[in-house]
C-alpha cells in the first residue's frame, strides 16, 4: 500500500517535471538545448509508463515502453543530424 502511494507520487512528480522540460524544449535558447530537453522528456516518459505498468500490474505496457524508447532514440538521432546540417549550412 505504501509502495503504491510512493509510485503514484513519483508519477505525479515526473509528470510535472515533464511539463517543465516541455517549456524548456519550446523556449530553449538554442537547438542543442531543445534536443536535450526532448531527450529528457523521452526518458522520463519511459520511466513514467514503466511506473504506471507496475502500479496497474499490466506487463504489456513494457512493450510500449520498448517501442517508445526506440522511437525516441531514432528521433533524437534525426534531430541532431538536422541540427548539424543547419549548423554547417550557416558557416
């Protein structure tokens, strides 16, 4: 019972920090800061879905976590490649 309350609190806290990272991703002073914020959002989302899977005792969410982590990784590679291409074009 106490563990579930702790996990629920952790889920709420992670959700709030994801919102703060979203603000940083939108407002970020340069593209690298935005990319880091997006990566942090992806990582926190993976942890959040894992916690929810544990709370609800549903293992199929872990498949969703794996797919989301792969998509997040591929997206960060594509975005970083795009940032590098734009940087080279400006020079």
